[in-house]
C-alpha cells in the first residue's frame, strides 16, 4: 500500500469543501467530503461521529476526545495528534503521511487497510486493537503498546521500533523484515511473524529467554 502524497492525489479531492468554525460546535454526526486545513482543535469532543472522504492537512488535535469515531477514506498529512482519545475508533482505507502521534489512547481501535508513512509514534496505547492490512512505512514507533492486540497482514518496512510491547498480542502474517526491532516485552507473541536472518541473530538471546532455553557451551 502506498499513501497519496498530495491533496490532488485523492480521488475525492474535487468534492472537498473547506471546514470553518469549531469541530464540536458543528453538532454533526457525519462529516462528508470536508477539507480540514491547518485547523487546531483543543479539547474537541466529537464522540461517535463519522468522517468520510475527508482530508486533514497540517491539523492538530490536542487533548481531544474522538472516542468511537469512524473514519473511512480519510487522509492525514503533516498532522499532529497529541494526547487524544481515540479509544474504539474505526479506521478503514486511511492514509497518514508525516504525522506525529504522541500520548494517544487508541485501545480497542480497529484499523483496516491503513498506511502510515514517515510517521512518528510516541507513547501510543494500542492495547486490544485489531489491525488488518496495516503498513508502517519508514516510521518511528517509540513506546507503542500492542498488548493483547490482533495483528493480521501488518508490515513495518524501514521502520524503527523502540521499547515496543507485544505482550499477549496475536500475530498472523506480520512482516517484520526491514525493521529495526527494539522490543520491550512480548517476545513469545512473535509467533506468526516473518523476520530475516539478521533479525533472528539479534533476537536469539531474547527468544531463548522467553522460551526458557539455556544456552551453555561445554
């Protein structure tokens, strides 16, 4: 999966209408074909709203509450999501390009056909989330918690994982090749992942410890 790089690359670009005002003041349950351009939303509360065919350019969400919102065919470019509540949100056919995501609660979120490109994650809670056909391309994932999450057909090409937690995660066709792996916990949950030979050498001591294998030379 590749992410659109420009607004004009979006198939719905010609239908977009500019957003004006405050997000939570709209009182709308549905946002269809809206262009959010350089908006700053602080403490916005739009729980359970639906966003379809929307573009978010250079937008910042600060301490917002988007719990239970549904996003389909959306594009985030150079946006910032800071200390935002994305609990139980649903994302389908979404693209994030050069987005910063920090201090975000996204446990039990559902992501399907989502691509993150050149994004930075810091202290993100994805516990219990379901990720299906998700790509993290050239991303930094620092202190990301996948505890109890289900990952299916997820890949991390050219990405760097730092202090990432996979405790009790369920992985199926998860491709870790090409990624720098700094895993804090959950080595036993790597069953169902694909790694390369170099990664196997790096992970060997941790896998041995997780499996209770004692390595001792004569």
